[in-house]
C-alpha cells in the first residue's frame, strides 16, 4: 500500500531524513518510534502529501505521488488519506457530526450521503448521543474519537496518525488503541502512526525505529 524509496528532506542545515526507504502492506498497522528529532513526524507529513520531499519516490495505493501537481495532490489526499492528530484539530464552530462530514463535503459528496456516513461512524466510535455537541462540550477522548471518525469518512486507503494517544489518559488511550484495531479489522485500512507510547507501539503489527533521520 505504501512504498517509499530513498526519501530525503533538509531544513536549512539540518538533514531531517537521510534516504529513508520503507514498505507498508495493505491492512498493516505500523508504529514509527524514536526520540524527538529522529524524523518521524517529517516522514509522516511527507507520506501524507502535506510536505514535499527534496528527493526520493513515494507510492501510495499504486500512485506515484511525487509526480502529482498541487491540485492533484489535494484531490488524492482527500480521497485516499485520513489524518488523526494529537490535538484533534476539530473546527470549534461545528458539531461533532458536522466535523466528521466536512472532508466528505469537500470531496463532492452530497449533504445526505455525507450525513449518513458520518452517523454510521459516530455509531462506530460510540458517540451517537454526542452528534450535536461542539468540541468544547466533548472530553479529550471524545474529541479524538470524533477525529478518528472524520479520518474515515471518505473511506481512505491509508490512515496516518501523529501521536494519536499523546494527549489522553490511560482509559482513553486504551479506547483509542482498541478503536484503531477495530477500524483496520472492519474496513481494511492501512494505518501508520508516530508515537512515543511504547505500549501502543508494541501492540501493533510492526514497529519501525528511527534515529537521526534514518530507519534503524
């Protein structure tokens, strides 16, 4: 599902990625771990098409994303990649249901289609009774479950998660961990996450250790 070959990225004098290559199979859950500054989040952003690599090649779902223009990248991202961030990034003026619907509406789905899919996902994450609540009315764990539902609304091939349990207490961390496993089992998504949570990293299919811009 994901192939990266000799990916390099430099910020001024700092080499963030030094020829990183990896493959991730369809339906695999992979955790990328390492100390701060190892290049984990940079790699995740490049895999998610949020940041261009300086050199190297990346394929996702058989598409060479290195060859896509800006508009094509945006369309590819909306269709194929779901994102889960540590700080949720929910839109505060919208309800949980509306936040989940947003990527589907941007992708061209009708209001009724987007709403139906969002309600299905609210049921999956156990928050149907919170559909009309705005983010400020939700706990941190509930906000993260809404963010996971939002990441799934367009039925992406790949879900990328940056510290998905980093802001959660142990009970909510365990719930999010279980939910990510359920998502893979039910929908067949490939999931790549960056985490400092070694309990989470040890529970997934494969752990990739990075240090100083390289995969160990």
